[in-house]
């Protein structure tokens, strides 16, 4: 089992920045890819950014150039630095961890990000 706890969400004005953190615990040695997803009201959950254990990132087109994902394997933590935030970035953001040996996806409880004047 892997347990994920997110922090760092909140209310920010358009153009502002926020940094999300996600701390993993449990069977962390089996975690390969980690990432962030988001879900706005009435929408499906969508990928925002993913990062491999080796640190290779991938981003959704909508956030490229504005968001940066990073990972500290020593602290079992993944971060999402969000800049130039737009109202359409408003959503609940979920941390995700994937363990390939059993093909399982783990999710955090989610953290609300609201971008509004």
C-alpha cells in the first residue's frame, strides 16, 4: 500500500503562483511514476503532469510552460509549481503514484486550487 498526502492548494488571483506538494509513505520502493491530475466540476479527471523515477517530466499541453513538476526521491515527495495561473486551472488537484509490479494507481485525497480575482 502507498499513502499520499497533498498540501499547498488555495485561492490565488489570475497570474499568480502556487506550489503543491505530495508526500508518499508506505511501500514507496515500488513506486515508479508519480504525477498530478485535476478534476473541475462537471469534468473528467485529467492528467496535468507526470514524472518518472528518473526525473523525466511530461506535461499536458494546457500547462506547458506554466507548470513544473519535480520529485525528491530521498524525501518521497513530488511537487507541482504552478505559475501564470488562469481561472480555467481551477480544480481539485490529485497526486498519483503508480506501482508497476501490481499495476496499481494510488491517489491522494485532493487539494482545491481556485484561481479567481
